[in-house]
C-alpha cells in the first residue's frame, strides 16, 4: 500500500498489502511515478520525463507524444489488458489525464497530474 505521500508503507507493524483491482491501479501509479534513470538496478525503466517530455516545447504535437508515453507505461503494467478510454489536458504548464483501464480483475478509472 502507499501512504498519502505516495511512499510505500512497510515496517513498524505495517501489514497493508493489497490485491486485485486496487493493486493493479497502484502498480500503474507507481510505474508512472518512476522516472527513467532513477532506479539504479534498471536505469532504462521509467517514464522519460526529462529525456522526452520536459525537454520539448509545449505544442499539440508534443502532447500526443506525452499521451503515447503514458499509455505505453500503463499498458506495460502487469494485469492491465487494455485501455478503454484516455483523455488528457495541458493547461498552465500542468498535464493531467484520466484513463479507464481493463484488467484481469475488472475495470478501473485513474486520474493523475504530472
């Protein structure tokens, strides 16, 4: 489980483990929060925020690229079977998206701001 700050809760008597649909949603969230070159064991894994997203000027063409990178991370998550819907906005230097995904455990909707 993740706490309110997005950190994993374990130790100190914490036994918060999640399963099924909620676990897949949490896995998608953590995959989107992992930045490329951040994890020392696999520097190629992660969202290329600095390499391919922030280094580009804001334009509609680049939003399509960002959408594609986000979708790739989502669909690459274990137990995600498809993306049912995906909408995104870029306003005031803030990128937000909402997606509905199908998983092996059912359908869930996720929203995030990057």
